[in-house]
């Protein structure tokens, strides 16, 4: 059996629990964690005893999303906000390849996975972590779950999965601001299947795993593919490809008036200062733990 440093892998109740396990940084998703997650899913796919996968986070939160610890580390030049000695073309190529790799690799792999993947979300579920949780075939939220895409506020993009699940009007409301969405709002707009008490979250997920295990695995696989591949034929794959191209453009389209003060805050006070400078103008949030 493979050994992992950034996730936990625990077989139980006809399935497997994969836990994002970087609680010291609220399970932020760096390259190592993402590679281990892909490897754990590949391991579970080959195990006939595993009928479904549950993905959750350690320490009371799902994940705060992409690891931002390296933002602002390289000296940038303005007005374009690119690293010294680089060029717009080179930076665009790097960002486009990164976003294409995420979409063509991990995201479509999970979407087309032959066994049900259930996202078990408690606490923060932000940015790239929200894309992970929402591209699970089923998503169960604890009452304290908070979804959002706050990276929009420093020049990143939404993911089309929000539009697919929540519909245009609801998705665009949150994709233009990066505002928080609490568990009940996520249920109302269609981001999650149900909301349960936090202490019952994993039990609810594995009760569902056990019910799925009563159905022949071939039937489960085919019915998954009717839904997921059908949506791809309707245009989801093309939408995600477009999403990756525009994500690279958004990351590169920095304006000094919107971004320079964030990088300077990061240099002065680290990541916490960066987040404070980015998010303070948006408070109070419409939903979530700081909404009051």
C-alpha cells in the first residue's frame, strides 16, 4: 500500500475515507497534496472492495483552497505585475499550461471516475477546494460549511462547475465578488445534496456508500457515466477548456491599483496580512461565520 504525507487513506464500510491532512495550514492544496490525492483515487479505483470514495478535510475544515504561501515571493515589475526578467508571453504560457493541466488532468479524472465520489464538507471550502468538493459526484455539507471563491478578489477566476450546479444567476452573483456561501445557501442554489449536523457528516456519507454498495458495481459505473459523460457531450468539457484559457488570462491581467498593495502587505506581514488586505473591504460577508 502506498504511503502518504499529506492525506489519510482509511478503508471502511464498503468504501474509503480520503482526508486532506494539512491541518496546520487549513488543508491548503499544494502540488504534493494534489498529486497524492490523484494517487489515492487511482489506488481506490483498482480495489474491488471499495465501492465509493469519501473526501473530507482534517481539523474541522475541508480546505481553504490553493496554497497561497508563495504569492508575492518573486519581485515583480509594474505596470504588468510580472516577475523581473520575465515576459507576458512566457508567464501566459506557464499559467495556461498549469490551468490546462489541472482541468485535463485531475478535474476531468475525478469527474469521469468510475466509482461515486462523495465530498464531505465541514468548515471552510474555498477556491480550488470548492471546485474539488463540487466536482465530487455527491456533496454533503455540515451545518458549519462555508463555500466561496475569494481568490477572485486578487485576480483569479471562478470555475464553470458553479454555473453548472447553481445556474447562471446564482453563480454569477458569487463569481463576481468572491462572497461566502453558507451551507443553507449552498443547498438552496444547488451546490450540495443535503446539510447535516457536523457530528453526523461522515456517518451520513458512509450510510450512502453502504446503500450504493447494494447495487451492482457495473450498474453504478454505467449510471455515473450516463450523467457525467452526457454533460460532457453537451459541452461541459469545452466549457472547462475555455475556463482554463481564461483563468490564465485572469491571473496575468493584474492592475497595479488592485494588486500592488496586496503584494506589499504580504511582504510586510505574511499571508495573514495579504488576506486581511484583500478581504477586509468585502466585510461583512453576506453569509458565513463573519456575516454578522
